[in-house]
């Protein structure tokens, strides 16, 4: 199975369809009047569909086991066709499209099995996904121009050449996936005045997104939150809180991170951990949905 540990847990919804076509009106009448020899087809097929939804990962090799938190199975009769619709919901890190289609397929096969004694010419067709919601693809705002960004690495050891930067480069690479133009990538010591000066340069140059990595821990040289906080006009507590929540599910030490975020004018500033893994996971946690802030503060600009 593919790795989904980096994904966010969100509400996922999928609606799938299958159509059973019978060959005569007598079959439809038997369905409606519940005179099929094997029993109530609608109820039996619904039960089979519920089992199928929950057991999809046991049948389809690459499907992840996940909590099925809602399943709805509906039928619509149109002439000699019975349209089966299955809706499934979960709050998880991956979608339920296959679960919905698997359930619809099994419901249709149950129809076939129960109806074949009275109708030898039944067909199953149009097993397909009708709708899906959830995940990052639902949170992609559209921008007519790219957001101007700067990535700032705050580290004494990297700025003096004793270590190579990897966190900043990962941030730059991840930003390339989104409508963001990285205009600046700088490495500086973790000094309050130097950080504040660099932030001032960025805002003066109309940089709209500043991501700072490093200096959010608790060592004697971790000053990034102290440098950034006085500059912020509006604090956005949820960003730092979510970084820690996301990280804590993967590494308990993330509760010690002091990441903060907020606005300087219309510029969004986000401080991330300096560790490579911490920076990478924080980017996975926040993007692309954090970019919605620019729709809120720059309505119509992008």
C-alpha cells in the first residue's frame, strides 16, 4: 500500500452507482411486491452492500483499512432498470471511492443472484463513481497571479557554513507545487535584529508569504518567535496549533515547538521548525489550504 501517513485527516465522501437491467416487467413487479422466491431483494442486497463497504480492504489489495462512518444505499426504478446508489462517508486520510464502488457492485451482484431463478437475462452495467469530496484537491484555490514568497532559514550553524541547509530547500521544493513564486531564499544567523531586518526587507518588496524555518525550539539560541511576534499585526493561532497537532501524531516532541504565524499588513508570516522532518511535515500539514488566507485578505487580487 502507498504511504498515507503524511496526509491530513478530513471528511471524505464518495457516491457510486451500479445499474441492474432485467428483461421483463414481471421481474420488476416481483421486486416491488416482494414475491421473489429468495426473499426481499432490496433488503438483502442492502445488507450485502453494507458488508462489502466495510470489507473492501480485505478484497482489494491496495486499499487501506479505514473507518466507515456512514453508508446509505438507495434504489430508483426506471422501466426495466434499477439504479443503485451508494453514499459512503468517513473522516480519514484517504478517500472512500473504491469502497463506494465495491459496495455498489456487490449490491448489483446480489440482485443478480436473487433474481436469476425468475429472469435469465439480467445485466449489470455502469458501475462508476458519481461524486467524491474531501482531501487536498477540494482545497485548491485558483489564483490568476502567483503569490510572491520568501523562504528564510534561521540557523547559526548553517549561516557560518558548518552545516548544509535541507529544511529551506524542502520548503522551496514543496512551494513549487502550488501557485507560489519563491522570490527569495536566504540563510541568516538566529539573531533577533537580523531576522527583523530581513522580514522588513521582504515586506517592503511586497512579498506576500514569508516562511521562516529554524529557531522555534527551546535552546538558548532559538529566538525566531521572539523576533517575529512584535512585528505581527494580527496573530493566527490556528496555524501554529495545527502544526503542533499534526506533528504530535507523528513525533511527541512536537509539543515543544513554538511555531507561530500571523499577518504583517497583508503579508502572511509562518515560522516552522528547523529540523528537516519538522519543516517537511509542517508544509504537508498546512498546504494548500493555508493559501486560502489570500482569498480572504486579497479578494479579487489574484
